[in-house]
């Protein structure tokens, strides 16, 4: 058999060549949303947990409207977790204590009004540039929140604002019966995302180890989702007391 390497001037790949060759880009690992805290705790620790405690005053009132529900309204919406979270909060407040300015509108009308407020105040941009830029401005979410509350005549008492805070601080506010407009930053599941947190769930395993989960209307699913406290590095929130 002819020496193909010599005939075609082929060169064998050396160890140095192999090291110098560009490696394929690693795909970013996708993490699932949490729908079952007990299953999530079992997966992460290998231990069996039991429900220990639920805290919060909003479970029976919370609403679960989603970004997909509103994405085709008007000329279409993108990066619209902010107006969606505002809509869920307003509808939840209305279920707790009826508000004529909210109750007389459909969720779609409430969403479009909150999106319009955000666009007028330059606090929400209905664009997605370069794959990431657009949506609600986290730095000014307090002003967006207050503008929407004023527009719909919501008089529920503001109970705190934190642009950056610890997840333990958010859990404490929920345990006190507050409802939160929760801002996540670079979370491994949600990225930078605005949603509603309305309570906490605590689990315990036989050895006494406790895990805490926030109860969410995350704007992605039309049913409760959960957020493991230890998965949050930093967050921010606007808090409201029960009316």
C-alpha cells in the first residue's frame, strides 16, 4: 500500500497541535424551573424531606398570567416580564380587596396599560437588541411600580424597597405576610427577571436540615413555581402589606 502521508504531504497531528486546536464552545447548561420543592430537594441532596411550614397571606388570591399570554397583543411584546409581573400583582390585589379601576378591566387591558406606562416613562423597552438588551430597567423598578399603583388607584401600603438585598431579607418579608415584586439578577434559571413572590415553603429532612423555597407567580407558568433560597445570589424587591 503506498505511503499516503508521504505522497500527499500529510502531517500527523501532534500533541501540541491538538492542544492548540480550538475547542468547541460549551453549551450553557439549562436548569429547569422548580414545580415540586420536595422533588427538587431530593434531587439536589439525595435526602428525603417533608413539608414543614408554609408562610404568607396571599396564596388564595395570587394570579398566574404569563408573558406568552400577552406576547401577541397589539404589535407584539418581547422582554415583557415587567408588565406581566405588574399585571399579576394588580390582579392579585384586586382579588384580595376589589379595586374598581382594576376590576373593570381584563388582564390584557391591565397589561397593555402597565406596558404603556413603562414605555412613556422609559422604564420598559419593547425590544430585544443583540439577544439581550431591552425589557424593564431594574434600576428604576421602584418608580415603575409606584406609577402603576397610582394609575390604578391602589392604596395598599408600601412596606419597603430594596434595589439589592439578600435572599434571606426577601424570605423574611414574605414570612411577615408581605407580597413582593421580586427582581432577580443573573439567576441560573431566570436570568434577570421580574416576578411576584407571595409566600415561602420550608422543608425538613429527618436529620433536621431545613430548606426554604419562595412561592412564585413567575410569569412563565400558569401555576405556582418555586425558587430555592440558596440559588439566589442577590435580589431586589418592592414590598406591599396586606390591605
